[in-house]
């Protein structure tokens, strides 16, 4: 082997290693049961979500309802230029993970997001934080991003952050089928259980 070709080999190795490091290990999607409870196939990228309380959503970490009560200040994913995306936050563990008879509760749904500029998207359901009832244990709050095949025209009634209507018995899987969104391209989740912000959220949702 010439010095020149081994030099190229080393360069290739370095490029390869940095590529591997930049790809995220998404095994947490499987270990937290997001597949099969919410989606059929794991996304291959993480969506990065930060709150004004200073916390981040990270691979099923536990956060409190108080920490996530306001809409995230930052949501980021690897967006392809010229594509529109759908962003969803959903709770499959309603009323509890053990007895999810109301699976899912829809917490946030924004469609027609150009790239990852959420503010320019169309809100179908305004953001609400965790409302895990007392004594129901940890709920999973799952963020999913879908790359749309084009612009969506949705017939769902718009849901305000003062309303429960249309949030219960939601299925992001069915929504994705209805609008031909395929499998999610990015995902993440946190978990939360009851704290004293929850009664305030339930009061807000009663109008
Ligand atoms: C991904 O993370 C899991 C759990 O931490 C670990 O068992 C697995 O080996 C990791 N896979 C890769 C390819 O790094
Ligand atoms: C993304 O959506 C906007 C409208 O919200 C539209 O003007 C634009 O053409 C869409 N881009 C693509 C690639 O579909
Ligand atoms: C509810 O949504 C409105 C915008 O429609 C926003 O101004 C308000 O801050 C939200 N309230 C909460 C508690 O998130
Ligand atoms: C949710 O679905 C369950 C079972 O399909 C049904 O019994 C219940 O009435 C539904 N609840 C709402 C609010 O639609």
C-alpha cells in the first residue's frame, strides 16, 4: 500500500467515524414501547425539544407537568429544504399506561410546517402540557415528525388549548394513514406523572 492510499484510508475512516457519531441511537423508541403502542416503525432521527423552564426532552427522561406547561420554545429536526412537515405530541397512556382505554390523548398537532419553522405551520390542536391524573403513574409524551408528500388540506375541527374536544381517542397512526404521511422521520419522548399543575390544566380544559 502506498503512503498516499493509506492516507486516503485514514481520511475515509475519520469521515466514517464522525458520520456514525452524528447518527443518533434511536433504540429508546423501542425500549419505551413507542413501537408498537404509537407507531409501527421507529423514526431514524431525534427531534430536539426545549422548554422555557430549562428542560429538554431526552429519550424518555422524566419531567414534571410544571416544567412542560408552556409550549416548547424550540423544536428542531433535520428538515429537508422545500418540504413541509407535520409535528405531533401525543399521550398513549390515557388514563394510565396499565389501562390505556382512552389511548391516545392529543396534546399538540401542527401541519404544513415549511422546513422546521413551526411558527409558520397550521395549528390543528394547540399545545397543552401533561395532565396525568393523580395515581395513574408515568405517562409517555411522544413527539413525532412526519415529512408530508405535499400541502395538507385538513377537515379536522381546530382544537384550542381550552378544550378537550377531539383530543381523546386520537390516533396519530390513523392520522398519518389518512393524509398519506408514511412513517415518522423524527421522534422523541419524555415521561411525566401528576404534580400540582395538573388540576390547573384540567380547569383550563373545562373552558
Ligand atoms: C444503542 O443504545 C442501546 C441502549 O443504551 C445499546 O444497548 C446499544 O448497544 C446502542 N446501539 C448502538 C448501535 O450504539
Ligand atoms: C409548504 O407549504 C406551503 C404552504 O404552507 C406551500 O406554500 C409550499 O409550497 C409547501 N412546500 C412544499 C414543498 O410542499
Ligand atoms: C393558549 O393559546 C393562546 C393562543 O391561542 C395563547 O395565547 C395562550 O398563552 C395559551 N395558553 C396556555 C396556558 O398555554
Ligand atoms: C373512546 O373509545 C372507547 C373505545 O373505543 C369508547 O368506549 C369511548 O366512548 C371513546 N371516548 C370518546 C371520548 O370518544
